[in-house]
């Protein structure tokens, strides 16, 4: 369950007309210390919770529930008798039973209109929840999601990126619930967000899917924030539906070399002749994903994901003919990567779809960019690094540079089935 103690503290104080100075005095702390407490998302110690509840004039359990935390007694009761407790809560709240009569059941919504269709995929313009509710269960091989981060950025009039924290979490759970539903057994889900949010969203997903990796993606040119460490990575969390993924084929990367002389950044010592000629293993820290800033690659004013990121994700968790879903189209990078790599795809964007349509109109340019990227993976040294090493006199003779054979991947074709 999502916890935001500071937000609950502010809301309850506001509802009871308590000024900050008064609340700080009742808590026995300074106004500055109260301001720090109001920014915390995690649950403080028990004495702090008890003092805060007394200062606000509410029961401790009421404060915990307002912060999104189940009191221990309620958690135990729900675990012991979940059906009886839920029925009692529904009666108390005036809600009907979960299995309501068919005439009261929510109708499957009409999918948003299609604004782009290719031989492999289609793009819808509208709310992703309307699209997700209409997709058949267990029909998607790979879900990649890059939702707005709730940082109050301008993505256009139709995108709300400044929600109340609790509302953002509830909305995230709503679309994630549907994403889990439509994912095939063995399918993979990748969620790209800032660590602050992926901490909570990973907890929610872990109760429903199998956690595999927290991937840290290095941010270039990070900016300082007063009173905090420099935020220097995005979080890409990776889950599968079931213990074993149906597809898992991470690419190998070249040895990292100095861009001036071609020498190895890391010393591999006496293991050079044992290294795989197709490159080194991919780790869960990605320092080679550059942000999209150059005019050659940028397709819209707002943030844009690099093609290299989606090429790598699709390599890891999908195969030719698989069906890929991205419910937050953005600039369309997922769809471009899927189209060029022979994956079926389905997407949705609530905002302006024109940048995506424009990218597909110039697909050859995107293919050239992808070909450049693909030339620099699954090899121990890039051609440029080998040439630089030769000119600088670095010995490469101990490495095995012959090409390794690739085994074909057997897969099952995806589909576009609706309910």
C-alpha cells in the first residue's frame, strides 16, 4: 500500500484548521523540522506517529489509514478472514457485493480511435485505460510503460502531470492492474519512472508479478537539488508473469574503452583469452543510454526516450512476431523500435500524436539510426575502438575476436484479440 505520511499530516492539519506553528509546538519540534516531516513519504517511528496523532486530535489508526498504512490489527484480521472483513467493509461503506448482477456490471469501453496503422501495429489517440480495458486477457508478450512522472511538466493540454500524490498512485495502480491482466504467462513488464515513484509501484507490482531487476539508467548532466544528493539515475523496473520469462536474450556490449586512446577502462588481467567474443554481459546499471537532445534524434519539444533504450528492452524480452504494448506513446520510440525489429505493437497516446505519425513517415531515417546502434553490440570491440587501439599501439592479440554463431529463437506469434 502506498504510504505518504507527510501528505496525510498536512491534509489532516488543514482539515482541522491547525497552523504549522501550532502543530510544531504540540509536536515539540521546530517549524523547520515539521516542514521536513511533511515531505517524508515513509512511515516515521511509532513515538512520532503517536505524538502526531495526539497533536492533530485523531486516533493513531486514523492517521495511519490516512497515510495509506494498515494498522497491525486490521492487517491481521484481513489476512485471517479476508472475505468476511471485505464484506463488512462494503456494507459499512454502502457498496454492493463484488459480483454484482450483470446489468450493473461495467460495459467494456469502446477503444479510442486509431490514428495510425501499419502492417505490424496500430496507435490509438485517447485514454490508455479505455484501451487497456478493451484488450483480451493474457494477449500481450511485453509491456513497456513510460508514464508521466507527476513532476508538473508540460506535455500538452490533455496530459495531467500534477496530481495529488494519492491520486497519482491510485491512477498508476489502475493502469498497472490492467497491464498485469493482459500480460501473457511468461511475459515481461518494464516500468520506467523516477526512483521516488518506482519504489512504491515496484511494491505494488511485486504482489502480482515476479520481480527480476531494478535497472539504474545513468542521467547525464544531473542538476543539484538543495538538501539532497544529486538525482543521477532513472529507474527501469523489470517484472515477469511467472518465475521464468518466456523470452530472455540480453545483448552483449563491447568492452568500454577510452575515447582518446582506445585502451580498456577496466583491467581484465589474465582473463582476456577467456572472454566471450560477442562482448561482455549486460549489467543492471546502464551508463551508455544518452538522453535525446540533438536535433538529429529529437522529434518533439517534451522529453523523448532514446531508440537505444527500447532496442535493448525489446532484445531482452521479446522475439520476432511478439506483441508489444506501450500505453504511453510519447514520441513513439517503442513503436518505432517494434516496427523496425519485426514485433507487432499496439499503443496509445492521450496527447498530440502528430510527432509519432511524422516519425513513421520518415521510417528510413529511424532505420539508419537503429542500424548504427546495432553495429555496436554483440561484439567485443566496436570497429572504431579497434582502429583507435591499432593507431595507439594497444595489444589486442589475447582477445578472441572471431564471430560467434547465433542460435535462432523459437517463439509464438502474438495477436490483436479484443474481448
